[in-house]
C-alpha cells in the first residue's frame, strides 16, 4: 500500500515563478518528513525536512509546509530556476530510517 | 571526497543467475540501506543495517540477501528467486539509524537488466 503519494507525476513552470509540489500521506504515525531531489543518472540528494511539531521550514528558496490534520505537505520553490529541473521525492518517516516511505516522485521542469 | 560508491553502473544478468551489487561508503556511517526503484513508484526498502553484522528486512526483501561484515560495505545479492529483478537499485547510508540525526546520502545507483 502506498503510504506516501505524490499525485502529480510532472509539473512545468516558467523561470522566476513559484513551483509547488504536493505530497499526501496516510499513516498518522509519521512524524518526520523530507524532500529529496534527483537528477538523471544520479542518486537522490537531501533538500529540506520538517518535523511534525512545526508547520513550516524554510531554507533559502525552498520552503516546506506541513498540514498534519490534512496529512499533506508541500514544497515551494521561489523563484524557480532552470537548474531546479529534476525529480522531487517526498518521504515520510517515524524515528527509524527503516520506517521511511517514499512517494513516486514529481518531475519538475523549469522553462527559461 | 567522502561519499557512496555503487558499482557497476549497469549490470546484466541471465535468467537463473545470482548477481551481487556493490556498495561502499567512506563517510564513517553506521547505517546502510538498499532501495529498489521501479518506474512510477517510489523507492522501496529492501534491506537495511544499523550496525556491522546486523541487518533487517525491508518491505521487499524476498529474493534478495545482504551481508554487513565491514562498516564500509553493504553488498546486495539478487538471487534467482527474485522473479522480477529488472530495476534501478540505490544504496544509501546515514550516520545513525535515526531519521532526525542526519539525512541519508545516496549512491548513484546500479541499473540491473535481465538478458
């Protein structure tokens, strides 16, 4: 069963605009959430995370929002740059990394 | 440069053969992981190890085996019992097994195909 879902397989935005990537989860026991970015032929790299005690975490152009009641999180990229074009994976976990579950990913394309 | 090395990048296997994927890290991380990625699906955990000489099954361990004899190395064997081994395999490591301590570092993956 898919406990973490990214319902948009792809997203295309214009350079300079905002990119919003969404993720839903079903397990209320998850209390830590992460976003990874993956370029072709490379492994994923960590982007940003958020604990369930917060509803927002910001790091430069990247902000993650968490809505626990809706079991929903989103990643905002402002402003979007062509170099942001990649596949973005959402992940949710309990305390052990062995509990982590990943979404299927969203391919973001930022057009110049 | 510290990191995770997976080899080979591409691997071909004949039906009925076992094949071993290599994963080496020089990050001095205690925990290591193997994931499988299929098109349209997220990463699924095969096995993980939080310490040398110990490992646990993930969600899709059937048809796979691992060993953790050294801290730096966590090889994955895809056995002939794995019915659909064609996939992209990713190895990862983290300082500890606690998700809040430090995010995982991933290798660049091995793509396994059946001939």
